[in-house]
């Protein structure tokens, strides 16, 4: 989490995370847009309270510190756990959710 001049952001680089293999295996690209989709699926209430501004190589969210801390707590376990990401992808797609990656 970064705090610069009163603006708080949560960012991480994509493409070399432990979960990437599961994302590829499910037919998706492990980029910032995928992670935005996962956030929107897992916690639409949190996604609605932050500004998502990711790129291919980076996930980025901006908002107030408490909401971003909640987002970080939510997403951190998925970054390192390919099986957890694979389950989330299957559940999301099974419910009709479409990732925009």
C-alpha cells in the first residue's frame, strides 16, 4: 500500500505470481485486468468503493485507506495460492461472471 500526498493506492506487479499457472490453465491472462475482475467477483461492494486503474503488467486500486486495507486482506491469499485462484475462477465462470482480461 502506498500513500503519496494524501492519495492511497494498492498496487502489485502481475505476470510472475505463484497463482499465474492456474490463471493460464483456466484460459486467462494473469494481468491487472484479470485481478480487477477477480476483485469485482469476490467483493463487488469493495470494488464499487475503489477506483480500479490496472494495466497489463500491474494491478492498481485507489481509495481510502480502510477500504484498500480490506481489499488487500481479501486479495493477498489469492496471489500465492494457485488452487484458491482456480476454485474462484471456476465458481465465477459457473455463476456467469466473465473476466475481461
